[in-house]
C-alpha cells in the first residue's frame, strides 16, 4: 500500500467513510472529522509510519503540520517519513 493510500485509509476510518469518499481535495471538516477524530487520526498516522507529528492539540494552528486538506496531510507525512529515512 502506498503512503498516500494508507493515509487516506486512516482518515476514512476516522471519518467513518469509505475510502472512495475521501479525495485529495477533501478537508477534515468536510469529512466530518472533529478535534477528537483529528487527534485519533494523528495517532494512527504516527503509529502506521513510526513518525512523530509536530501537533499541539491545544493550538492546532501553531503546530507546523499542515492539515488544510488530505493532500496537505499526505505531503506533510511524506516529508516526515523522508526525514526519518535520512
């Protein structure tokens, strides 16, 4: 499974949607993911890829992790995975 597909699967699971309902242009808000779902998705992504996501649940906007869309999340995870491999 490609990284993108795995991230989409994790997000779909948190949104209780089919993977086919999650597009790269989707936002977490448009998928109905609330703050608790967001935290659960972050934990699941960290576990799946053995990475640490710079996320502050108290101030998500200041976390430095772009969560504006599924594509942004995929891109950010790709960067973290690449950093870990380096």
